[in-house]
């Protein structure tokens, strides 16, 4: 375990006033309740402590909180302009063929029609084909099953983003 004194991002996060820390957390996850829970547990001694707080907060989010968290994520294959996190995370779609991009658009729309929210997956390190296969597989899930998969995927995304926040040298 690395202490916060040796992690510039974690030390900076611990020292931020509540408003600035809230803003930073909203960039990682759009759920206000998740952010409140992480703020309440500051200061964090290690990145592992921050990640554990994420996991605990994710487990407690209700359906509305999960919906709010998902609202901060663009559809796969269409990262938000000027959003380096979604572009970095969805890198696997960047070089996808026009055919695969068109198929993902259709699958995203069908998924959204079925579940009422964007298809969410921790896309870091996945190819466009792997993301397509995942949406094809998950579109047949029950809403309850899919909600728990989304909770897990959001937690994974948050862990990556929080680790990056804790370990980065420059302000976010």
C-alpha cells in the first residue's frame, strides 16, 4: 500500500474543499449519492482505501442513483467531445470499421429501448468486437440482472478513474 503522502493526486484530493472535491468526483461518477459517500469517508490513506470506499458506495446505490450514474456515460462508440476519459476508455472503438460502428449504434439503440439507459461496460482494454459481443449477450438479460451487471461495470469504471485521480501528478 502506498500512503497518500507519496501519491500527489490522493493528497490533493484529500486537501480539496468540499465543493472542489465534489466537482472532481462528479467527473468520475455522476451519482450525487456515490459522491457524498466518498466525501464522507475522506481523508484516504491509500488508493486501496479510496477503491474500497467506491465499492461500498456502489453496493448501496438504489435504482435512481444508478440511473444518475449512468447518465454521465455516453453511448459506446460515441465518446463526448472534449471528454478525455470516455475517449480513452472507448479507445477500442476508435479504429472500428464503419460496419461495426453502425452495428454498435443499432445495438445501443435496441439496448436503450429495452432497458431505458445506455449500454454500459467497462470498455478499457476491450476491442470494438468485444464490446459488440457484450451488448449482444446482455440485451437478453432481465432488467434486474442487467441492473446488477451495470452496477458492477460502473464500479469497475470508477475504480479505474479513482486510481488515476489518486496517482496523477498534475491536477485533474
